[in-house]
């Protein structure tokens, strides 16, 4: 039997919480608004989104209804081990401060400018 550390969030809870946050942000719903729909505090929503607290089946269902998504949307790519973890990278990007400004401006750039910006970002992180 495999024993897990109770202080370490389960990767499934982290995945579900990350997708909850991505969908919430994509729809422009605040943590407070989602908390009210779930009858919990916004701090509890923060804990769900970080994976620190598990979201019960009933709260997961209510959250998906409040966001207008299928409950299965919170489990997308859970069983995909693509090495690059594209979903995790996207979630990290979409939730980073200022990312909405960058995402809104990027399509307005020419293809050449988009390549230059991508090269610049890769250079900055390496």
C-alpha cells in the first residue's frame, strides 16, 4: 500500500483546482462571486484553486454550473503525461499578473513581431 503525505496536496486536486481557476479567470468571474455561488468564503475558493483543499463532488458540480462548463472540463488532460505539461504552463500564464494585457496585445502584432517577442521571452527566462 502506498502511503501519501497528508501535508502534500494530491496532484488530482491540484489539477482540478488549476482548471477551476483557469475557467474562472477566462470567464471574468471573481473568487468572491464563485464563493457566493458555492456558499463558501473566497479563501476557501483560493484553497480549492491551489489544491490545498479538496473540492467535494457537490461543490465541484455547483462550480461547474456557476461557470457554465461541464464538470468533466475540470478533469481535462488529467491522464495525459505529455512531459511538457502544456496545460500547467497555460494555467500558470493565464493566472500571472499582467498576462491578460500581453494576451490581448499579442494578436495585434505581426507574425515577425510575435516571433521576436517569443524569442525575447525565451531569452529572458533562460
